[in-house]
C-alpha cells in the first residue's frame, strides 16, 4: 500500500499548504465586519472542479498501482512481454498532449484556426492511441496472453482499460469543446474549456508514463537502484 | 429535571450492569492472562471517562436548563482547559496503549520450545496434523488435495510421511507452549477457542500462526470466527487439554500420514476388486 | 502557518461570484423531478435513502427474530440470515448513512450555509442523484433475482464472497458489486459539487473560520469520501473480474467442496487492505457530518457559542487526515504481518485524542448555557452518550492485543452499532427535527417527537449496551444460531430474546417518526423563518422554504462567525451572521 500512502501524503501536503493560507488560527469571534477573503479571484470553479477530480482519479490509479505491487510478489506472477506497439502508442499520446497544449496556446492568442487544428489533432491522436491499445489487446489475445491466465495479464488489461476509459471520458469533453468552437462561443469561455482539456490530457499522459514504467518493470529496477544506493 | 435524571440513570445503570452482569468472559485456559488484564485496565479507564462525561452532562442539563430570564454565559474558548484535557486524554490513552503493545510483543514472539500443531480449515470442518518423529511438518498445498489426500500434503516431501494426521478432536499436553499453524484450502476461517483468548484468521494460500500455552486440562469448544459460508455456525470441533501422560497415551494411538495413505490405498484396491 | 493579518474592509465588496450560473427550470418536470436545485436533490436523496433504510430496518427485525428466538421462525434459514446481515449492513452504512449525510444534508445545507445560490455544477449534481437511485434499484433488485442477494457479509471478503458456499453466488454478488460501482460513480459527481461549492461559492465575508461546523464536517467527510471510495471501486472491479472472468486478483488456489477451482495465487489479504482503506475512512465519513451537526444543534439549543471552535475545526481536519493511516486495525487477526499491529494500534489510539476533544467541547458548551430541551437537543444529548460509549469501546478494539479475543464477536457488533449506527442516526434525527421547519415551513410535532426520541434512544441503548457482554462471553458474530455451546449459559439466550423485543419496539417507533413527517407536512405548526433563533445563514433566507436561488435579489453578506449566541450587550440572545455591525448599520446597511 506504499504507493497510495505516498500519494495521500502528497495530497495532504497540498491540503496542508492550502489550509495554512486560510487563517485557521484566527479567533473568529473577535472579528466582526467584512473580511477580505484570501480566495483567489482568478480560479474559475470548473478548474477547481477539475483539480479535485484529478485528485480522485489519481487516487484510483495509485490504488491500482498499490494492488499491482502487492500482487506482483506472489509466486505465480509471470511477467508479460512488452508489446512493441506500446511504444508507438506512447508516442501518439505524447503527440495528443502536445497538440492540445498548442491549441490552448492558440486560444490564448485568440487564434481560432489554430485552436481548431490543435483540438482536431489532439482528438485524432487520442483516438489513434485508443485503437492502438485495442490492437495490443488483440495481439496479446492472439499470442495466448488471456485475461485470466495470469495476474500479470489481468493487471495489464485492467490498468490499460482504466486509463483508456478515462481517456474516452476526456474525448467526450473534447468533443463538447470542439462543438463550442463550431457554435462560435466567445473566446474567453472557449479558452477555459480548451485549457481544461489540455490539463486533463497532460494528467493522463503523466499517469500513462507512470503506468508504463510499472508495466515494463522499469519502476522495479528504479526502486532497486534506489535501495542499493541507500544501503 | 426528568431528562437530567434519566441521563444519569443511563450512566448508573450501565455501570451496575457491568458490575452485576452474569455474562463475562469464560474462565481462561491459556497463558494470556495479560490480555484479560489489559482489558480490565481499559475497562477501568474508559468506564471512569464514560461516567464522568455523562454525569457532567446530566449535571449541566439539571443546572442550566432553560428558565425564564436565563441567559447563557459567553465563553468562546479556554485554551488552558483544552490543553489540560488533551494532555489528560493523552495520558489515559498511553496507559492503555503501553500495556497493550507490550503484551502484543509477547503475542507475536513465539518461544523457541513451542511445538507446532497444524490446524486446517475447510468448509465446514477442522482437521489437525502434528509433526511426526522428525519434529517437522511436511509441506502442503491446496493443489494436492484429493479424496486420498484430504489435507493436501506434498507426497514428495519426506518430512510429511511421518506426520500424525488426526481424524478426531485435537489433544494438547497441558503446560507446553504450542505454535498453532493455520491454513485453509477454500475460504477464510478463524480458529477460535474462547478460553485460549488467542485467535487468528486462516487464509487459503498462506500459513498464519499464533501461540499459546494451555494452562488447565479440560475439553474446549472450537468455533469458526470468520464468516465462511452457510454453515459457518456449525463449523465445530473440540480441543482436549490433558496431562502429559494421558496425552502420550492418546498420541500412541494416532496414525501417520504414510500409514493412512497405505490403508486408503488398500481400501481402494479392495473396493475396486469388489466392483469388478 | 502564514499569519495573514485580519483586514477590516469598510465598504462592501461588490456583487456575486461571477462564474456560477443558475439553471432556471422551465417545467414541472425540471422543477421537481429532473431538478438541478440542490434543495430538491437533497429531498430526493433523503427520501430514497430513508426508503431503502426502511428495508434495512425490516431486515434487522428478521435478524433479531432469528437471534432472539432461534428455531421459532421456520421462514428464516441460515443462508437467509446471512443475506439479511449483509444487506442490512451494506444498506445502512453506504446507501443510507453516507447518502443521507452527504447527499441529503450536504445538498441542502452547504449552499444555504455558505450563502450560495446553488451548487456550482447543478447538472452534475442532478446526475449524481439519478446514478445513486440507479445504484439503489440495482441493489434492491438483488432481492428478486434467482439465489437472492449475496450473503457474504458487508465486508464481501473473498474467496468466500464469490464461491458457492455463500448464498447469492450467482446473481446477488454480481449485482451487489455493480451497485457499489454505480454508487461510487454517482457519489463522486455529487462529492465534487460539495467540495467545490465550499471552496468557490462562499458568499462575501464567509471565511473558512466563519463556517458553521456542519459545513466543516460535511466538507471534510466529502473530501475523505472522494479519496477513499476509489479503494472500494478498485476492490469491487477486481472482485467482479474474479467472479465473472476468472481472473485471480484475490483468489488463491483452492478446493471447493472437493473440486479444484481454476483460480490460483491471488491474495485475499489484498482485498482486505483495499476494502479497509475505504472502510475505515468510511466510519469517519459518517461520523464527521454527525459531529458537525451535533455541534450546531448543541450551540443553537443551548443558546451558547460552541466551546473551542478553533479546536473543533482542527480536530475535524486532524481526524480526517489520521483516519487514512489506521485502516489495518480491522485486520489485526487477518493474518497480515504481526508487526503492523504496533503501528496501527498506535495511530488508532492517537485518533482518540482529537475525538475526545470534540466530546469535551460539546459538554463544555452545555456548561452555563441556557439549555432548551427541544427534540433536536435531546437527540444531541443522546448522540453524546452513544458516541462516547461506542468510541470508548473502540479503544478496546483498536488496542491490538485486546482486539484478539474480542474480534469477530458480538462485542464488535455492539461497538460499531453504537458508534456508527445509533450515534449517527441520533444526529440524523436531531438534524431532521432541527431543519425540517426550514425545508417545509412547518414544525414537526413535538409530543410525537419526544415519544419517538425516548423510545428510540433508550430502546437502542438497551439493545446494544448488553450486546457487548455477549461478545465478552465469546459469542461470535454472524451466527444465525449459537446452538449448543458449552461456554454459553442459558441466560445468554434470555438476553438475546430481550434485545430482540427491544429491537422490535425501536423499529415500530420509527413508524411514529414517519407518521410525524407526513402529518406535520400538512398539519404542523407554521414555523416562520427562524423558529430556533439561530445565527447561521440558512435561517436568514428571505423565504421559507427557501425559494429558487435561495437569496432573492442579492446574496447575503457575512459579518461574523456562526456562533454569536448570548453576546454580552446584544439585545437578542443571537446575532445572525448577516447582521451588520453597529458601525455599518449606522451607514444604512441592512441585513
């Protein structure tokens, strides 16, 4: 359970930092009148909402990682060969994330055409990624790595599915954002939508890289090296 | 007024119930008297806190309930009082935790001279196995379970051949520490003898353990304390704690795994011969 | 801690929070059924939760009938008994208490108490309810599928939960897990709303330290729930895969009824870790809103500010954080590494300190108060008694070695019913009697309320206090019948019969409550806007029940904390949060 504990510790640090800005040591009964709130004017609710959601999704993935790292120690674990397509897919996901970042930057300079290009490129590459993931599943199935034949396989399918479903959810949001462009929503609101999509995509990319490290066994090697350095 | 009295009565009745309750733990039959002592300490501390809090509350209700013209005092906080209460609570908690951890340390430290006994749970019965002359239990795995080998012993393991497989209740010599090795071949179970105080879940695919020393002779009931399906409540057996001499007399009569498999083999052959 | 200086702002900062868009219903359907108004959603959540809770209540009668008079009722067999305990536990903990505190009280009170017009994402909030309702329907459907609901115990421990030795193996367990997954999805939608609303939509002047403790409790509990429920989600999905597709996440090599199954290598302990990583915070997810509600009830009805407000806030935050590092105290005898026991016993007993502080502050609030023994106040007092009782027995079970003999006995059952069954229910009832006038505009009948209170409180106490002693004796939990057991005296059976009779009486008293709710809706005394003379914002709405958008033309401005009761020098014994200080009043500002 160390992954989730570390994750929670990270969140606790953020929450603690935020709380420390909130004058929790104030004596409210002595303070009559209107108090200027330290609330940031700048943050729109949707962005805060996304932040909270990412914390929740992150905890889901941290738990999956925890479960993975506990289960891997059992005797029956047979590591899966890493499909080569996985690298291609990773590249596509990076492209997708970059495209959305580009769209966001375009939105900031009010360049509607570039926004459209960025959104479409991001969406298309995300769909490519999903198709690639399905192809990997199919390849694994053909070569006999079925879901139930080994826990390593089961975790591979489960984790990629969890990540893929989050991306599909993201595509829905991306679709709605693109529709907003079509409807000609004013730039200031569009900018926020594009930004939220970009943030979500970066989050999913980050999660994917962590998961990739886990599934390919790099994380294990890394932890091993750290352990050796410490002892 | 009436409310205050009822609140106080709840506290008083709880304490009286505790003192006069005919339902109390079973007479202990193992070395874990310390566990009972820790429970007693906890009862004293928590009982005192419980009574104090409720009595204080009842007094407040009695003394400060609404009357025409009463106005509440204005008192946002009292740092000193709050700190003292926190420190007092901390001390009380430490007074319960410290003995608890000390006894837990004993609980998880198995003495070197403890003899091993294996208890196996399955839906919904208990089986027992003792190490044979070599003093070691053979390995086992749920994969090996069959009608000839109900406990799933590893046939290739030489240590397993002379293991004593008990087909009835478990007998234990009094005064000798025992390390109880627990395993299951299907679901979670829990080997539970109230008089021994100690218990532990049994997990399929793993071996768990606890240890204790039986301190008095007698027959004790074994129950299952982890939900294991429909007949959970009927999963019973007995542990009979005996004097050393009687125990050995009983042990003499038990058969080893090798003997039993041979016998089963013969029986099977005879059955086959009959049916042909 | 950064000390940001207190700034007095003389003028009033302008208007509302800009980015909250209020949805305006256009038809009867969007106003009352597919409503995006948090107040309507709150009522929908509450009614659904209470309806399914009634089912769980009936199940508890059946269980008590079986335990009190074993063998008398031929229609209850062992497997049904297991189904009853499972469904009773699951419904009460998740579908009733979690949904009612967060979905019910949270939805109603958060926007009103922080001075918002609605939740920040009303559409998602509406979806949250409908997904919850779907989860409840799937859950209820398990009563009608072949094989009936699962009988795996509310903990759903594998391997037992998905094997054929447990009732409901075909459909029951599958639907149960599906329902939990739905519940978590629905809750996450709602939870995002509650958290972001508290963060973003507080009205002018409403700093965190001016929030009523109810909001603090619900807010912290929601944050915890958002982070803890994913553990149950992961566990449910993995268990579902084990059951349906034959994976071996949790399933070891095993032989069932002489048959080798195709599972192998999995770890049942892994499930327990995931389950309790959710399960322990869950206890506080139910407890923290209750803490908050009780703090406010005591303060209002004792006409006195809550004693040690700051300490109360810090304690809530501390409990919320600590409760994520105590989960394995449910697993002392699970066979996990014994050295974990030292760590988890220590963290568990440490959490007792902030909890104790809260109790002290409640009773110290009563000290030199002006205690009105209204029905909400009675419930608050009963909450303290039952919570202190259950909390203290928690010190037995949290102290690892003491837990060894007591785990899996009726002592545990008594403990958790007292601390997270009866105590939170006392808070729920107290809360309902307190806020019903705001929701409906009418008071609940007081005589019926007092009758309901005394029967419920004394009856429930009479069930669960003696139950501890059956556990001490060694009676295991989840036994449909103790049967012939040498160490259990005949008197224990009499005690069981007594508890069963008490349970039936308590159960029937709830009908009085339901009657009172319905009757008062039409015939209750008109409440007016602020019948209790309370300071917090929900009592200061221009209309009662609050109208669409809560606040009429302009949002309230908050000038003080939520506990200005019996302030020296003030004319009334309460000063509403939105009442301007004398200086501003002179400038012509009005609440």
